[in-house]
C-alpha cells in the first residue's frame, strides 16, 4: 500500500482530513466509557449499562463494534486492493471470527480456550505486522499503536489477576475496577486504531490511484 506519487501531486493531495477526527473521536469514546465505569463504581450507582465487567454494558457493546469495524476494514482491503497479499487474504476471516467470538463469547464454552486462541491471535498479529510494513506512515503508525494496545489488553487478561494477587489487592474493589477499565479500554482503543489505520491506508491508496499515482499491494 506504500504510495509513489507522480511528480506534481503534493503529499497533502492524499491526506485524509477526517483522520484526526476519527482518532480523537475514538479516544473520546474510550475515555468516556472508562470514566463512566469508574463513576458507577465510586458512587455505587449500580447501573448495569455502565459496567463493562465481562465485556458487558454499553462500553462492552462499543468494544464489539470496534472489533467488527476492524474486521470490516480488513475485508475492504482484501476486496479493493490489487494485487492481493497472502496476509490480506488470511486476515479478514480471522478478524471476523475474533469479533463474533467477542460478541457471542464463544470462548466461554471452550475449556482451556487459550491453548486454541493464542495461536489464532498470533496469526492475526503476524498478518497485521506484514500489512503495516507495506502501508504509508500515518496509517502504519495507527495500526502499530493498535497492536500495542491489544497486546497490553491481552497481557492484562492473562496476568492481571495474578498481579493483583501478588500485590494483595485481589479483594480491593478499586484495584479490580481499574484493572478492568485499563484492560477493556486498551482493547477497544486498539481495535479502533486498527480499523482506522487500515481504512485510512486504503483511502490513501485508492485516492492516489485515482490521481494517477502508483500503489503497491497491501
């Protein structure tokens, strides 16, 4: 997807002006959802819609939509960019499965699911890294940042309880809430950045092509 512009086409000709708005909007949604959960806990409001525990509540729904948006962006890259990279073929169905699993919580019914899901998530990671290497600067940085946040979220999911136990905070309500908010916030923002990065990279590639510039495959 790296763009080689023809002479006379300025760099700003392929700049998506809505990109900062999309990123800022996603950050605002994540911050608002995180703050709402902490306020709900602090004042003991008992509002289920503000509790994202076990990926529930309104913020859980936002996370579902973020994962679906990343899968949709991956399908768009596969459909619109030619020639097709192998990783662009593998990524969309895997992200679709991850999104559906998040929505339907299929892994709750799979004993020792991490032994099955870690290899799948590793393939998703490798595919995204491969695509990042062929993307222009800003979209590549967005997808990279999304991957970092998703990795942090997964780390908290696997090790968070152990960390609280080691610190003697396993029964402290605030500690558990902060862990949940950070884990879920990193995951939601990570999926948003992956979606925005893939989408903006696709937009720039198609816009450059329509302007007569050359593009390399995703």
